[in-house]
């Protein structure tokens, strides 16, 4: 079990942006409306993935912390959620996952071909919506970060089966595939509010470090939690021979016997690999070490926004960072 805060932060993270967040969902739904009922059924399935809407919230909260919110913020928040949803649909194909947010994945319902095309559908609509803004800056920035996310996925695929994955490469993967988008959410929110460069940079650093912490915890949950707790398929990293931070840390200090056992197991993974790996790590401090690393990134994230004016939005950004450590999904 992960050792985090005893309970989730009491701050209502969405309170300062509740009206705008509702508008984001309206824009999201209108943009994806199709004249094909089958497509609408699939996009409805994707709506089940919405979860906590972390990325739209970060964009809106960054905008609120830096100034006033506008219609551009609402559009951009819908855009980043579409990009994120597309990555989830594609991730489920790559990981051969059957469940997300306690619902069947798109690839389970319609196969990999349909899931890949639906992910592309979401990406194309994100760019279509982004192009409705007067400035082209947002479109270029969203395109750039989408490229970075794809590079992160490609780097991860390239290292699939690399049981001796280095910690440096692990962090490069999660920086590109997760942290880059959360950083851009905060950067774009601040920029759309007319913030100065120092404020934009501070919020971007907050988003980057928050994203790294989020992915470390997500990887820990995949290793230590149950499907009932997370609401999605778990153990997929181990089943696909993908070392994550606790495994990397364990291998660094393991005895030759344990090291050889894990390398052999991850080199030829089976359905039993996640349970066996979890049992082997249970008697070590590898999981706690990884969690402490996530906590250090949460600390640096909150430190990055320390100089922002106090207010509801800053409090919500701080609570959002703390919530990463309290996740039990």
C-alpha cells in the first residue's frame, strides 16, 4: 500500500473554475458530435474516461491564478482534454487493456482498428477546435506537445522488453508522454491570461513536476493496486515486461539471485508476473523509494508557484499537487 496523506485534500479544487469547467464539457460534446450514430456511441464511451478532468482544471486554474479567464481558456481546456483522451485510447491499444474508469476500453469493444481511428478522430477535432481561436500560437504549441507525447510513446515502445531500462530513460519517457502535456496546460492557461514570462515559466514548471509525480504514482498503482481500486486494467506494465521506477530501484540494489530472477521474469512475462513481482518487492523499500521520489516532485511543483498571489486558484493548484499523492482512484 502506498504511504500518502491519510485523506484527500479538503479543498474543492474545481470551485474557482466551476462555471468555466461546465462550459468546457459543453464545448467538448458539441465539437465531437457526429451525424453517424455509431461514432456518437464511441465518443460517449470516451466520455466515460473523463475521470477527474485534471488537465482542463490545470489550464483553467493556471489562467485564474495568472489573471482573468476568457472563452479562449474554455476552448483550450477542451482541446487538451481531447488530446489526452486520444492518448488514453491509443495507450489502451498499446497495452492491450480491457478496462478504464470501470468501463470497457474502446479496443475491447470495437477492436484495435476502431480504437486507433477514434483516437485519430479525437486528435483531428482537437486541432479543428484549436484553429477557431484568433491566434495560431495555441495551435502550434498544441501540435508541438502532441509530437512530444508521441515521441515519449515511441521511446517507451523502443524500450519495451528492455529489462535493464535506466532510470534516466524512464524519466525521459514520462517527461515526454505525461509531464509535457500537463506543463503545456499550465503554460497555455497563464499565457491566455496575459501573464508575464516569469509567471508563465513558473506555472509550466509546476505542471511539469506535477506530471512527473502523477506518472510515478500511476505506475505504482499499476504494480500495487487492484483493478477494483483503480477502475482500470492493472499489472499491464509487468505483463508486457516494462520496468517502472520501483523495479528499476529494486534492481539497483538487489542480490544477484533476486536480480537474475526479475530479469528472467520480465524477459518472458506471463499473466502471473505482476503478482510474483509485487510479492518480491513487498519485502523491500523499492516502492516507498519511488513514492518518496513522487513526493519530492510534488514539493518542487508547489515551490514553483509559491510566489504567485494567494487566492482560491493558487490554493486549488496546491491541493491538486497534494492530491496526486493521495490518489486511490
